[in-house]
C-alpha cells in the first residue's frame, strides 16, 4: 500500500490544470481524502488556479466526494481561481441536480467547452 497518491492524471494546458480521475468509483473515505489533499495542494501552490475536473471515467460518486468538491470549490474561489467540471455521467448529474450542486458548479458536457469557458 505504498502508493498514497490517488489516481489522478493532471495535464497542464496553458493556464489550465486538467485533472482526470483514474477510479471509476470515488466512494471510500481514504480515496476521497487523498483526492482532496492532492487537489488542495494544487490550490495552495498556485493562486488563481484554473482547474478543470474531468469525470469521464467516473461511474459512481459518494456524498462524501460531493462534500470534498464543495470544499475544493470554496478554496479555489478564495484563492482567486476557477473550478469547472466536465463529462459528468447522467446518473451522477442527477445527484448534482437533486442536491442543487449544478447551481454551485460550472458543469460542461465536454472537455472542449469547459476549456473554452475559462
């Protein structure tokens, strides 16, 4: 269990940090904590961070993961940055709608649209 990093692929495209999740399911506390820590580190290291989270590979997201995203959104905004989400599957998007998080987050159906929106 030496690998404490969550499975995140981060590519920097110009000013934008494009993050893809490697896990299909983001459910357990440990994974969510690790993802949160890695993303928080990015926010701390780079004020005015432009962050795009791509959920292309994600099929399941727990409520704790949503909580982590809300916290991240607050941190990014406080640091003068922007957070956008893309490629959220319809069953996960339903949860965003039920919890009204679709109003909190800027959500795009494609990576391209999200990139252009920064």
